């Protein structure tokens, strides 16, 4: 095989491998004895992260009232210990600046010696529905947000949950959405167009995670990446 072809194949594989390591990191609220851990990782594995990256955690009361929660910053992550019963809890994480290069993904702004294909800031947002209330069928004010339109507690594996996706309060046409809430398929994403609703198939009983991504163009090769997750539990 021609050396130039081999080089091209190698570069593509390097980019793919690097992208996989980045894209595999979902964010969600994991129930703990004290409250919730803010998890970053994927099914079966959570990874450490710098605690200062978590910027905000907000609980929502039965009336939809937002309450800022204290963030418990640990050595390799964060958690929250709610002092009252909230119907939903949201968190946001600053995933810093990323360079997509021919050598893979780099989580910094140092460009020297790198061939950059795309670059930009990355943000992760998550929403956990603790208990259903009708106000949850509308946006809560996250910059990028997945909104469930029905009560999830009545759903079983194989049922469909209608959702809408919003960016800055408006339909996020062009976002990519996972078609199932199964924790093992959070990155099987498909582009969506229009206002929705869009249907998501419910996974096996337990924690469900609906994943969505959105890329905001800035200029040239620069973008802003957003990742949102919606989590809740089912028993059937």
C-alpha cells in the first residue's frame, strides 16, 4: 500500500480513537448514601475529574422553584447533599477547551506543532428527575436541555418517551439525540430537525440516560460543543 495512503489511514484511526475517549464521557447524577455524586464516565465506569469544573447545581421544588445547592468538592469529583426533597436536580460542568487534531483530541489551547481540524469550548449539562411533576414538561432554563413530555414512572422497557430539545429556550434543530435511554447506547445519536417531539425508547429497568449533543458554530473551525443528559429511574 502507498505510504501516503497508510499515513492517511493512521491519522483517521488516531482521530477516531481520540474522539471515542472524549465522547464516551457522559455526565449524570448518581444516587449515593449522602445524596448524589456528579458522575463523569460511561456505563460501568466513572472517571475522576477536577472538582472545580462543576459550576452549578440547582434543585427544583414541587412548584418549580429553583434552589442553589452547595457543591461538595472532593479530590477527584463532586457531589451534593440536598437538605429537602426536590423533584429535579440539574448540574453544569465546564469541560474546558478542546483541540481536534491529526494526533487526536487535546484538552488545552496550546497549538504549537499541531495540525488543528476543529476547536472549541465544551460544556456538559445534566438533569435528573427525582419525582415527576407537570412543570418538568417545560424547559427549566438550562442552556442546552432535554425536556421529557410525559411522566416516566409509568413507562416500561420498550415504551417510547416523547422529548423536546432546547438551546437557549428555543428548539435545537440540528442537535443529535440518542434514540434509546439505555445506558449502554448513549452515543448512538441521530440528527433531529424541527421542534419535535422526538421519541426515545426506554431501556431495561433501572437508571435511564437520554443523551443529546449540539454544536454551535463560531467562526471558521471554531465551535462550542454542548452535551446534555436527562436521567430518571424505571422499575418495569
